[in-house]
C-alpha cells in the first residue's frame, strides 16, 4: 500500500527508524496533497529498516511510503490514547522542498507586445526596412 503525509516525528531505533505521520490524500504522483491539510485522515506510524537522520527527516517534511500494514500501535497524543495503524515500509520517499519561483525580472513594455530585441516594430521591421 502507498501512504503518505506530513512528518510529525522521526525516531531512530537500533535496527530501524519509525516515523509518526499526519496522513494526507496523495496526488497522482504520490506526493501528499497539502491543499487537503484540514481533512481528518488521521495519523499512522511507518517503520523502515536502517537509520534515517532526524535532522534531514524533520517535522513538517512531506513523506510517502510503500509497505504493508502490520497492525495497530497505541500511543499517547497529549492525554489522549491514540490507535496508530502501523506500516512496515519497504520504500521511504522524502519529497524535495518546493521552493517558490522568484518573480520575473523581465520588463514587459506595451502590455507584453512589442519587438523585443528588434525594437518597437518587431521582427517584421519598420522605417528603414523597406517601409515608406
């Protein structure tokens, strides 16, 4: 199964790392759909063999897992006892941070219409190019 969301916490153990995740719907490419952050998809715990550095796998990052649901693990969220579905992950994908593109530095004169490097008459010429 493929499951993903926003990382709440990464906890390395002796042989594996377990991730507590706020589940979100996934887009077609598998990336968590942040536009649905307010929907209540719940939480889950995904564990994968090996060490995943909590400095890189930090709270707030987007993750997608592929694996098998192995049961339910009960833990506390504040004072509330929460039943977390547990996933044994065979694949852990940390999505790259989406950096907003800078505003364009290109200046559009005349509403974006015009000649660009050819002057105000465009590539078709103007006075001195066979025009009367």
